C-alpha cells in the first residue's frame, strides 16, 4: 500500500474505529469527541477535544519512541503514525525522508502520468507542511515529472523546510532531461550546510554566488548532469576540508577540474563523461582510488600517484598505456579495470611488474570495420607475467565483426610463452569468447602455465536479455544477428576441441553456451 492509498484509507479506518467503540462501550455510548477533517496522521495530537484518542502504547520516554520510529522505513513510519499517538509526535520529527514514485507507491502506468505527478506533489507537500523541520537527517527527492517553472516554488519550499541545521545527507534527483531548476545555494548558508556530509545533485544548476564555506563538514560530493563551471566547483572544493569522496559525471560546463592540495582526506576521485573537459589537475596528496572515463584529449595530472591502489580508466589505447606506463607511475596498484574501444597497438612484453596487483579486468571493444586490423588477444598474456600477486583475471570481449583468423582456418603452430609460476591466480573469466586463434592461444596459455588456477569460465556472446531473466516477458532471448550466433557455436566447438582436453583435473571449467533460442545449423 502506498502513502496515497494510506491517506485515503485513514478517514474510513477512523470511522470504523468509532463504530467499533460505540458497540463496545456500555449502552452503546462513548465519550463524545467531535470529528476533524483530514487523515488522522495530519491531526494535532495536542488538541483537547475533537478527535478520537489514538493508541498510546506502553509508557516509554519520548526519545525512545522517536528512536524506534526513526529506524522504520518511511512508509512503515507513516502507517505507525496513523495509529499511535507516540509515533504521530515523532512523525513530525521523522529524520529520513525519501520521496520518489516508488516510496510513495505511485504507479504511473495505472494512474496516468499527469495524475501521478499531481499526487506526488500533493503528498510531498502535505508531509513536509506537517513536518516541524526539526530532526531531519536525510532528505532525498527524486522527481520523475517534466519540470516547469512553477515546480521551483514547490521544490524551494520543500528544501527550505527540510534543510535545517543538523541535516547530514541531501539528495535531489531530477530524472527528466533539460531541467532548468536552479538549486538554491543560499539554503546552505546560515548554519544549515554546516552538518551536511553527503550532497548529491542530478540534472540541475548549482551556481553558488558566494563562497560556500559552510560545507566544511562535507565528506562526499556527487554531481551528475549538473551545470557548474570549474571555477565555481573549485571555490566549493577549496573550503571542503573534510571531503573524502568526489564524483563528477557528465558535467559539461567544466573545462578544467582542479583538486586543491588542502583536501588531505580525499581518497576517491571519479570523473566520467564531462564533454568539454580538457584538464584534471589533482594535488590531493593521499588519493587512493581514481576512476576516469573520457576523451584522449583530456590531460591527466594526478600528482602523487604512489598512493593509488584502485584504478578504473575508460579511453582509447588504455591497454597499451596501462602495460607500458602504470607499473612505474602507480607501482602499488591492487585493483585495475580498463576499458578500450579503439586499441591500435598490441600489448608489449616488458620487464616492469605490477608487484601488488590482485584483481585485473580488461574490457576490449572492437567496433571498427571488417577491414580494420584485429587485436592480438594473445599479447594480453604480458599482464599475467607482470603480476605475480594476481588473484583474479577477467577479459570482456565485444566485437561487431569477426575480424580475427579463426582457429579452424589456421589450427597449426599455436604460440606459447614462458610458463609463469603463479601462486595466487585462481580465477579466470572470459566473456564474449569466440573462435579467434589468438584468443584460443591466450586461453591455452592460462591453463598450461598458471599452476594455481582453480576456475576457468568461458562465456560466448549472449543476448542482453536472456529467456531465463525475470524481466523477459516473452520468455525468449532478445534476438542476435545470425553471424554472431553462428560464431558463438563455433566458439563452443573451439573450446571442446582445443581447450577442454588441456584443462587439468583440478581446474573447474565452466562453459556458457549460446541459448537454445539461437539454435542454428553450422
């Protein structure tokens, strides 16, 4: 039951309670108390007459009731406030407010989009008008409606009510694109922003007109599709001394991102898809995790990189760069994930090592034309030889066209590398496995040279939505091009012919074949 259904139900429930009490009281009478209009959960519990007495519960200190109530999910807390006087009082100080179609039980398909939008505004406005504004710790507003100028009046009013001294987490998500809402930065002044530890804004403008020195307690800042310039962001960062985590996604007005040295606590920096970005200049000295997705034209100046242990990068040519540069620039890496969709050079064989690398994932997309040079998967064995502490290795292969020489076209003279004495690598997984000879060579190298291997998983190209997925309404896999399906079956044949006979008995081989939905004749 959603909050809107609950609000409609309460007057009916109150009437049923009244009739029940009349039947139970001597002579069919109860102490007369005049009715008041509106749901019980909105009524004033301090009135001396005019409402039915709610259940008060056992005698406990009010702060205990408030603590118990604060631990309930919001919908359960609203229900409890409708039947308990103690919870009704604490509802007006309920600390964790989350407003979305899901939490309010709204179903746009059943009601119609416009009706759902109106109900959303009505419920949120009702709840926040009855809230004292005291004690709010977390506020999350996720609006799925199309934004219009009149909506800013509602939003500003809601934020003004809830963003008070003591709030710790503030999330505002405008789901629809091209939202023109300007976040009222003035709300964060006068002490209201001093306690905020987490600020998450999506699809709005964030343009502080004065230095937001009030955010000195901020530990995590997450901006996505936010219109803010690099200078304005730099002004915010220069006063956020407690910041530990900074996430910037698709903020296209940022050209230069400067992370000041005074951010001594910053450990996590994530920058994804900022279209106009040209430079990331990090001076924070203790950064341990860096995640980046962007164009090769973006200059990366990461400062002190010896502390970095977790790296995620998505850009063209990153595989070659990672093998040739990272062992010296980031020698303490423990987790490395790299995506490349345009890898021109194969992985070089070098003497440099990733001495502490434990987990490696490589995503390689080949989206060129059929005449484009095919990548040599076997060259990736260079990473295995350079990482003596490696525990898991994953390779995700995606290709539109089968441009590689198939093992069936040239089954002779499989290449080999010197055997590696790995004592830690236990799990290897290859997704998008195909019959490319160089991929078969890499897989054979793994099972023949990695003596510590325990599990090998080879998965052929699969549909995005499989027939076994609960979300599949048709009960069938989404279609795949016939040549991709045929290549999947050839991949299975390559595994059975060239790989499976070489797998040691102690190694568990898992083969995920194409679904029977894609059965074809080879």
